[in-house]
């Protein structure tokens, strides 16, 4: 999947696209694109004129008319090809994902409990199947029983196995991935042909592709430009009659086709498809083209702290014994308290302590026979009761202060000081007591992902506000927020806090994006304007969002925002380019139309084109070939740089506006030099 | 020559000195804030009471349009009949006849829509009664309609999200009581003291040095000529408009008239900024409009001062420039300035004959009317500009990768659709109108009309084409100036331009108000770093490019066949 070739024109795809270019000539298909539809009508008229001029005079030579017809026909094919190649690429991308899940044997559990081997194409939504070590999971589903390590590299390209288990937020499995160990029972969550991937393929293929709001608005604008040029060309006939200048049909139609925005009209749908395709290449399945476009408008981005801004969970970084307690003793106590503790924090304490203590500092007899005291919300501490009856507890400092003081001991001042220092540095202090006597404090720190603050800076320049969501206390949250460079944070967040935050921002008219995986994220995912569910998340989360990220990478939103912006920019710049082109085309065609009867208008022939015939032909040829020349740009998208809206406008106006005026002057002149050799 | 240019610079400078504070004043008046003219409130209350209006009643954009269209159709019917039967009404000392139905149709539409295209001559075509109670009355009300419509548009963007846009009648009445009446009084007095007639007497008579008996038309003209300019109306008392020695007696009155037609359009642009509390945005718009004006003005002055190559070829010296069709008391520079101003802001009054200008001057005048928003008419100028803004905002919004927004409101398919229709309208009316005229001229030259189509054009060839194009462009822009030389008082031109006038007026008011109403009702989106700012030089450049490219693309072939062909042919003569 990751190795998917990035070449724009794969020979196989080009072949399919070429075939489709002809299929798409069907007027019933063409009418969806008003600009190109009028070109098709013009082409048909030119076909008629060509035949007419074989035996009649007055409309120029049949050969010349045939050339104009040919160029117009090519214009149509080029535009169709642009759309077809974009579709073919998107489809190829989706197919390569789909291939991984075709025709895998599934071990279906029947109602009576027996297991039957069937093909994956035969299982339905609600069926339960079993997967053992080494099996490929036949289809998307949710684990109902068991826990397993799974290799998802076929989908995500990530080689490290992941753990999926029943219940909780990591219960989803994807078809095509492989069980590496253990055994799970999975309930099928989607029927064949209805998975997100299937939906996306349908979107790309055009079956269910709907125009996005911006695309509709742009189509209206382009249609109105087309109408203006219809008026210009129709009225030109009586104008020319007044000036006693006969105008051939070929010249009128050429002028018309050159003026209407064929460049953007031909590339418009290709740009949209390419946008979804780029999302797919980033391993994001979008449920609609609109979602990609909306992503470009996002104002606020909600990110979970853990796993997105920081690496996994907090880690122990320092041990601070209280006054009078030997350091080694303290570390040993910490280690003992955490041995049975399988929380990530506990594991990190064991890890750090083992690094600091000499080998054999803790004898195996000490570890035996200890009872684990579980963490509860009331005690807000956990620990162990050793076989010798000693009780070691670690927990939040205020909880531990209570325990100490209740037992009649003092909370040592140096430790209190240390606790404060750790908190203000964004760390989490864990106070350790032995039999209610404070022994010291462990510092836990969040490790901020390298490079993350640069990405937030980039988002800020795009105008996107980043918000960190965390269960930490406000002090810690603030420290991490500042260190990572996020603009705002929600501390001590409960699931409904996310929802409220989103609603409040939306109330102010902002568009909000968030990423989530858990079932309790589902309402917020649905509320957000762009909700990206992780593929590892629950089915509910995936249903609620409008995109699914196959990589489970929380920073993926940043890429999605850029893809959305690129999509709009590509449309805007190519529209500008297309319209700007008309200036040069006028200077080619208008003098050509009238030079015979109004010789003074030769002054308008500023390009010094050979003859009226070659001027018109050169203009339509330029108009046609600019489409294939711009296909790569349409497919790749115009590069987006977060340099601020005004600077971006200035830059794009310079390249595509001024460039759009200048390029055809050069292009038409060059073509005319060649065409002039033959005419 | 330097004093001539100095006169132009002084006129523009004085215009700004008046327009800037006037803009602030207008914003205050329409926002209902305290102003020094509040002493007129009791007078306004009487008007409201008499008309049964509650000026506090809030209207939606649809209700505004309904009110605007209703009152305008009342005037249409009233004026149509009064003009037709003016010979039976009082105040007709010269015994002028009633209008033919088609001329009355054309005239009443023309004045209701603030265009003031005149297919008659004021001296012989109207009576003092109709001059005052139809023409001058409509000078006030049509200007007030435009201003009130613009205020509705302002109102949509003053608050973050709103559906109520004030009261149309209040805006309308205040436009007259607080703006047009007081200013007309001042300008009218200046004109009266400088020789413009203000009398109800009929024609005067004198015997010239050659012994000919000369009849001189007069009438209560000064007041009307004041509001004719202040309200960007342009329909003169006399046939030759402000080129007439009594309508515009001296260089001083010439300055007063050219200044008075510019102050309200400029003030409205600045008032927009004060009203919505975004002054920088308004100054940016003003900047684009002003640069646009100078780009049309400078080449016009140059071509007029340069003189006519055809005359040069005859060996006649033209040290002061091209003087054909110009008044000696104004000279070519002041005439060029006036002709630019009157075409860009849709006044349409003239102090020289545009038909006699250089071909390129004609080109710039046509372009000014086609764009119709470099300041533009009273109130409607900024509405026209708004359409260009929407298109500029849409395309540049896409170019920066965001759904386009205008002043914090998303511009979506519906707004783009309305803007597209309005953009489409001008080329449709102008080009189709001219095309039909060309066709009738060529194919039905013998039609039995008041003026046979074959005799329409004083100048055949390219200039004749320009005359027809100018007439349609002027009608669509609600400008009202004529290239003249066109036999336009016949059923074809009366009816065709009447229709163009009507559509060219109301659709470009309905469209922008609808867009503003729709946008204003949408949720307000606070600006972020990704939001495109509309008050920057870059965006101003974008808007300018949109205006230029849209108009150039729509009209290039027509302009090539008219003024450009004439110009290049003339240049060819010189070589």
C-alpha cells in the first residue's frame, strides 16, 4: 500500500482512462459539465460545417474546417481524459486496499456453536467468526471476546503489531490484517460492499459522487461566464454584418471555445477526485468529497494530549527522597510498590528504578507474597502490602498528605517543596509512603513528541487554532500546552467537555475538527464539522465521524487540513489562469476576424500572427493542449504554503493571474510559428 | 494648459474635502446617531404621520425591495400620463405639446431609474409643470431610492448576524431631508447668482447684432440643475444640457456642477466604512475606484489635448487641443474631466458633445459606463461594486484555500448565483440591444418610423456603431448621456432603451440587496490567520483585475468594431 507507485501516468491506468475518455463523450454524461457540454455542441456543429464545406463555398475550405473540428474534438477528449485518469488513479488506490481482503477463508461460528469454514464473501453483518494465530481477518468487525496482537501492516504500512481486545476503545479489527497471537471472536460490523472503503470507491468512481458546495458555486460562476461568451459570440454576427465583414462559423465557434473557461471546466472534476485520492494516499478514507473540502476551512482542531502531543503516557523521570532517607532505599521502595502495577506509569517506574539500582538490589524473596492495592478514585493511591506486613503506597500528594496526617506524622517540608516544583514544571508528583511515613516523591513527566510544536506553528499560520484535551490538572495541562505550542487546552476533561467545547466554538461560527477513537467520543465526532475516527477505534466512533484514518495517527488531521486547502487552491488558481488566458486569445482572434474588412485593426495583432487562419487555429490548439499540460498540476494539487492568506493570494495571483495572461501570448505565438509553415 | 490641469486638480481636491466629512455625516444620519441636522426631525415626523409610516418598523431585505418597487411603480404610472397630457396642464407659457406614448414611456422610465436619457429637448419637449413636478421631483426621489437601497446594504453588515435591515421609508425620507434638499439649496443658489435662470416667464427675445430675432428659452432651472448633479441624474433643463450657456454659464459653475455630481457617490463609499465600522475597507474600495477613474481620465485628457490628427493633416493649428463640440469657456481639459466623471458615476450630464470627442475618449467613456462602479451613481455605485467584490472574494477565497467569506459571512452557491446573473445582465442588455439595433439598421432600413432606421446615424461606419453601442451602454448604466448623432426619438429606441433602462436599474439593485440580506442573516465567522482580508492592497488589486478582465472580456469585440477601429483608422490616416 505504501509502496503504491506515485507515478502520475501508469501505463495501465492511462489505457483505462483513454477508453473512458471516449465513453464520457455521451451527451448525457457531458451535460453535467455545462462548459464542456457547449464545447461538444460546437464540435458537432463543426462536424456538420466540415461536411457542408466539401461541396459548398463560403465557409472556408473543408480541410481547414476539419482541423478546427479535430482540435475541438481533442479538447473534449483531453478534458474527459483528465477526469478519467483521476478516477482511474483513485480506483487503483482503493483497489489495492480492497485486494487485501478478498476471498479469505472465514471460520464462521454457527448458531449451535460449531465452526464452519466459509469464504469471506459469504459472511453477513452480525455474523460472528473466530480468528486464531496466523489467520487473516476476513472482514471488518468488532471483537466480542478475547485479546490478540495483530499485524496491520497490510493497511497502515506500520510493521509494529498492535493489541486489540474486546470491550473498550480498541476493539475494532480491519479486514486484511493478520492475527499474530492469541484468539479472538469477531462480530461482522458491515455487510459486504458497504464498508467505508466500498463507499469511498463508489465516490471516486463517480457512482455516488456529489458536487461539493464550493464546486457547485464555482460551476455556476463558470456557467455564467460561458453564457456571457455565448452572448458575445452571437451578437458578433450582426456586429460583423454591420461592418460588412463575413464571419465563418469556424471562426465564431473557435472564438467561443477559446473564450469559455474550458481549462478549468475540463479539469474541475479531476481536481475534486484527486483531492479524495490524495486523502486516500495519506491512508484516510473519506466518506464524502465535502468532508475533504470542509477540512480546508477548519478553524479549531481538538487533539488528545496522549499519543498526539506526547508520546504515549507519562514516564517516571526522577526520584526525590525526603530528607534523611537514603536515595537507594527510596528507589527500592518505589520499585517494590510498582512491580505488580501494570499501568504505563507503574511500568515506567520499574524501568527507571531498574536502570538506577545495581543488579540484585532487590532479592526475589522480597518480591514474593506481596498483595497489590489497586488504585481507586477514592483513595487516589495504589501500592503493595509486602509479605513482612509493610505497606508501601504511592499517589497524589494531597491524598498522601491525608494519610500521613491521619496517622499523626508530619508531611516533610522539603518533599512538599519538591511536589510544588514538579507540578509547576508540568510534571506529575507521586508521593511515596511506607507505613504512612513520607519517603519521597517520584516525578512523572510527559514527553512531548519531537517536531510537534513545528506542526502546531504551521497550523497557526494556516489560521487553525489547536486545542489540547487532557485529563491532567490545569497546572500540568498549561505547562504541556505551552511547551508543545498549542493555543488552548481543556484540562481535567470529561467526555462531555469535548462536546461542549465544540458546540461553543461552533456557536461562534467556527468549524471544528477532532480525532477520536472511543465510543464516548462518538457524539463529539458527530458534532464536529470534521470528525476523524481512528481505524482501531470502535465501530460507533467510525460511524460517527466523516473520515477514518487507517494509520491511527492522531496528527493526520494536519495533513487532511492541507489536502482540503490544496483542493480549493487548485480550483481557484486554475479558474484564474483559465480566465486570464482569454486576454491573449482575444488579441489573436479578434483582429483575425476583422482584418480583411478593417485593415487598421492589424494594430491589434500585437503577436504578429501569420494569417487570420493560422491565428485562429493556433488559439484553439493552445486552448486544447493547455488541458493535458495542466493535468499533472490538477492531480497533484497546487502546493500550499502557510504564509498567511494575503501573501498566498499575492503569490497565486502573480503565478496564475499574471502567468495566465502572459503564457498564452507566448504559447499561441509559438504554435503560430509552426502552424504558419503549413497554412 | 497648466491652469487647465490645475482646474481639474482643484476640482477633485475640493470634491474630497467635501465628500470625506459628508461620508461620516451620512453614516451618522442613517445609523440614527446624533447629527446637527436633527432639528429637521419634527419635519420628518410630519411626513411619516401624513404617509402613515412607522419609521421604527424593521424590514427584511424582501420587504425593503417590495417597498422600493411599489413606490417606484407609482411614479411610473403617474409620470407616464402627466407627460402625455402636459399640454393640458398649467405652467406652459411656451405652449409645448404633449409627449407621444413611446416617448413618454421612455422618458418616465428614464427619470424614475435615475438615468435621464433624453430623447427630447427640454426647451420644446416639456412644460414648466412637468420640468418641476415630474423631472425635478424624480431627480430627488430616484437619487433617494438609490441611496436608501445602499443603506439597506450597509445595514446587512453592521451587525454580526441580522435579518432586520431598518426601515426603507426612513432611509428614503432622510436621503431627501438630510442630504439632497439642503445641498440642492446651496448649489441652486450658487447657480442662480451666476446666471442660471430662475423664473416662470416664457421665452425671452432679443435681436442679435446680425439682426436676427433670437428666442431664448428659460424657466425655473437653477434648482433643478443643482439636484440634477447632486443626485447623479443628469437630465438637463435645456437640450444641450450643461453645455448650454444658461445651464452652465461659467468656469465657476462648471466646477460647482462637476464637484456636486461627485460628492455623494464618494461620500457613500466612505459612509459604508463608517457605518460598518471598517473604515480601512472603505478607503481600499475608494482607492480602487479612484485609480480606476484616473486610468480612464488621464488618457482622455491626453487624447483631447493632443488634438485631432485629421484636422492636423489639414494644416490647422490646434495648440489648445481638440475643440470640436466643446465650449470655449471650459476648454478641452475641463471637458475631458467632466466627460470622464459623468460617465463613471452615471450622471450623464454633458458640458461638451461626446460624439465629437476623440475616438479613444469615446472608448474610455464607454468603458466607464460598462464598469459603472468607479464611484458610480448615487448609492447604486457601491451596489454595483459589491457584485464585483463578491466575484473577487469568491475566486480569491478559493485561491487561498478557504470557503470564500465576505465580512465574516460565507459566500456560497446562492450568492454566487445571484452575482453571476447580475454580471451576466450588462453584457446581455448592452450587446443584445446593440446587435438588434445593428440588425434593424441593416435589414429594415426603410421601416416606417419617426426616424427611418437607415437615417439613424449621422456618422456611418465605426462611429455610427459607437453611437448605437453608446446609447445601449448609457441606458444599461442608467447614465443618460448620449453620443448624440443618433436619431433616437422613434419607437425602436424609445421602447428598446426603455426596457434596457428598467432592467438595468432594478435588477442590479435587487441582486446586491438580496445577496447582502442572505449574507447578513448567515452566521458570523470571526477572522483567523487563514481568513482572506478584504482591506489589503493585494485584495484591492484582485478586485481591480476582476473588474477590468470581466469588462474587457465582455466588450472587447464590440469596442474593437467601434472606437478602436475608428482610432486605428484615424491613426492610419496620419501616416
